[in-house]
C-alpha cells in the first residue's frame, strides 16, 4: 500500500483492506468484541497500561469539576498511584475543599503534596521519590556552560 493510500485510509477517506495480512484466524483475533473492551491493533501485543500497572509506573491525572470528584483522587492515591490534581476548572471554594481533602489523604497515608503550578498539585505516595528537574541543580561544567 502506498503512502498516499495509507494516509487516506488513516483519515477514513478510503477502505483499508490490508488488515487480512496482519491477522491469522487462529491467533485469537475476533471481530465481535465487547463494547467495554479496549481496541488493540494486534492482540499479540501487550497493552502498555498493563505493563505500567505491573511495574508500578502509573500516574493518575484528575481534573475535578466539583468536590464530588475528590473520591477519584482518593481511590487512585490509596492504590499507591501518584496523582496530578488539576483544580483549574473548579470554583475557588470547592478547590480549597479538595486541597484540604488531599492534605488529609497524604497525612493519613504518609505521602507528600507538591504544588506544580497555580491550582495544580502532585500527590505522591510514601514509596515515591520526586526528582527535581531544576536545570541549575544539575548543571556542572558540562556541555552548555559558557562561563
């Protein structure tokens, strides 16, 4: 398949009939999947989220609309997942309540909270190390040192 045809198929302008060469009938690929199943290009490939969950390399992001959404923050954090809490879409009074909730959460589970930017916070479980990405902290007489 040429590159123009591939791009057209990707955009949905033409039918992509090259799927047959990737799948055999005996490899477990089925046309009828459940509505809740995630779509995977090749069933032989392990989904990245499964690998990340096995190795403990997940970070949750939550952008709550109201205080009711604080439960999602608590559930992720209780599982040991670091959470980026973006409160920019909330009213100031509700945002303050969510920060208070998060402060209690990190106190109770011995985690830490760090402000990333205005109304955006990182909640880290006790077993997570936060590495400072400040360039001046890592600078030595290296590549870009012009002085």
